[in-house]
C-alpha cells in the first residue's frame, strides 16, 4: 500500500479520488479549504491547507509520498473584454503557482518513493478553442506546459501526467448544469451524449498514480466524451 497526497479533496474529483484510494487500503492525506472534513475511514486523513498562502506547511505528511494529485481549479467563463488582468493573475496563482509551491514542498518526499507520480488537471478548452474560455485556458495551458517540462526534468524517478476533462458534473461546474435544459444541451455536445462524472476522472487519476501506469509520463490525457477529437 502507498501514501498519497491530494490537494483540493473537499468535493468533486478530489473527494471521489480520496475515497477510492482509501477504500483500496492506501493512506490518503487530503486537504480542504473552506469546509472542515472528517472521514470515518481510518486510511483517509483530512487537513486544512490554503495553497494561496505565502508559505505552506506540510508537516502532517509522512516521510515518503508515492503520489501527488493537484485538484484546485476554477471555471470563470466571460467575454475577454470583461476580464481584468487581475482575474487572469488570480487564476494563475491558484492553478499554476499553487501547484508549483506544492510540488516543490513535496518533492523530497516523492523522491523517497520507488514509484512516485504527479497528476495535474487541465481542461479540454486548452487544445479546443472555445468562446469565453480565455481565462481558464490561459492558466491551464501553463499547467500543460509545466506537466511536460517536469516530466522531462524528473524522469526517470517521478512520472508527471495531466488530465484534460470536458465539462464534469462537480460543484465547480454547478452554474453550468443547474437546470435539466442545460444538462441535456451540454450532454448533446459530446459524442458520448452525457456529462462526465467525478468518478470518470478519479478512475483515470487512480490509474495514473498506480504502478500499472509505470511507462506513462509527460502525457496530456483527454477525458472528454470524445469532445476534443470527434465530430458526430
């Protein structure tokens, strides 16, 4: 069994992944920001963490970590002319700088594992141009570049991959799915005719941090119901 560290595990994909890994018998160290969480599962340990703080303290982690999964994100869809530079900077701080600080802080622990892995999250909108997505695409595009750079730098000891989902049914996307009409319209945009679930993404993340994915690194993997590559 392994030790895994999940940033942003209070809801959505992070929470789903934390539960799956703990149920499988792994020790999971998961963080929350706003809502304090506690798990009945003794393998799942929740801790407060704000990645926007100047310095982050991770003294609750064990000496060796086999996987780091960084889940924090935002979905701000607005016309480009209505977005202030500060809005772009805030997204970059959360989704890129937050990941940088966390990876740097955990790196010594990852290097003590013999099968270490990092998983980051992007969006289908980086490679598929979508209106009103400039804010999220800019920061997530940086995440994809970071993925490839770190995968090269950390090879062969630490694998680094990125998951790029389409619209997924999580609290983060609640305003985009808050009516049956919106849900159906968004489902029909995908060749598989449904919205993604937190489990769809958590299942891939669980695979990527496992030894079963031992020959996979530097990849941007689209989990998007065929949205980015198919026309039906």
